[in-house]
C-alpha cells in the first residue's frame, strides 16, 4: 500500500514537472503599419541598427514583451525588436515578459537626429524615381549620376527618399565629406541661377556682362575661391570628375573643333543633367542640357572646385 502511494506521488510529480517545463505556445503577431514599414532593430530603441523592414501584414513570432512597449520577435531566422505600436497581438494571448528587464540607459532618441541621417550618391543615371519600392510602380521623376540624396528608409533593396523610391543597385552610401561638399556646391549652383538672362559680353566678368569663363570665375569668387580666368586654365583647377560623377557646383568644360586650344567653352553644373553658362551675345546666360549632342560630343572634362 505504501509503495503504491509513493509511486502515485512520484508519477504526479513527474507529470507536474513536465507540464512546467513544456514550452509555452508561440504567439504570432501581425505588422500593422498601413502604407509604411515596421523596422526590426538590433535593440529595443529607435537608434539601434535596422535588421529588416517588415511590410504591412507580415506575421512574426513574438518571443517576449519589454517594459517600454517593445517586443522581441523572430522572423525568417533572425531575432530582433519592434515597437508594439505597430504590431497587432491576438486578443487573449499571453506574451512572456523579457528575461532581462529594460535598462534605463537604453536610448530613446527620435530618429530625426542629424547623426542618424543616411545619404546616398547616385552612381548611374538618369535613375528613375518610383512612387513605390518596385519597378511596377509609376515613375515620378529622375535623378542623374552624382546627385546626393537623403535616405529616409531602406526597404528590401530600395531607398525611400523625399520624392519617392530609388533602387539601391544604382546608389552608394555618401560619406560625410561628400555631403558637406555637395551642400556648398548646391549653394554655388543656386547663386549662379540668379544670373539667368543676363547679357553676354566678350571679356566680361561681372553682372554688367559675362563671357563663359568670366561667369564661372565670378561666381566662385563670391564664395572665396580664385580660379583661372580662361576656359583652358580652368581645366587645371580643382579635381577632375567624369560626366557621370558631376554634382551641382562642378565646372563643365568643352572644346568644339578647335585643336589649337584645350577648351573653348565652360559652364557651371546645376544638377539633373543641366548647366548654366554665358553662351552667346544673342542669348546671354542660359541653361542647357548636357545630353544635347553639341555638348555631349564636345565635353572634355568636369572639375570639382569645392
């Protein structure tokens, strides 16, 4: 009798221990972001590295819940963290608390901090800007090679930028010094644009009248840069850049069928495949396209001054 009772107690203990040791049923959550993406991060805060971008409707396995409203999840073999604000959990589900409590030191800064910004430089162009992250979406614009843009999100091989989406296959991360230079170059290009329509004067280098090299040298002088007064001389200023690498503010130099000189004309690149230049006495300072055959065949080099 005593042996039977001991065996019964032992059996009950084993069953209870098994029940306690049994893993809890997995809880499946659904991404609810409407028209955006949910970022799966390496840590439970908005400043840590982005591991994946989860589209609306994506189902993930929820591993634990943290005190700050974030969840630890598993998706396609990767483990990370997402904000519970954009994750729907089935009603009545019990999610285990995090094994390690959230520390007060975990940063909760907004993603708008300057240091968190990512920039990309277009390597091949013209590059289509799409209304969504895929070639099936409508084209809403184009970007030329050399253009630097701010990246708002990285979405499965696509970059979300201010005007739409571009393929990451045709862009590379821009370093801080590139971004700084491009900013000054844009200022120079913007300054030059105010002279559109001004008259052409041979030998002129002031707003009362410009010739081509007088125009570029005058614009750069206003920003503290002294460059050569002649087209050929400006080929020796700054550093060389190819047509595909041009950024706003770069100088573009041409030679049309004059082997006796190194260059016959010069202008200032303003972006999107266009440049501003003091052309002729008939038209004055105008904007032209580099894609025009006259300039494509005569292009002898670009120079980056800043």
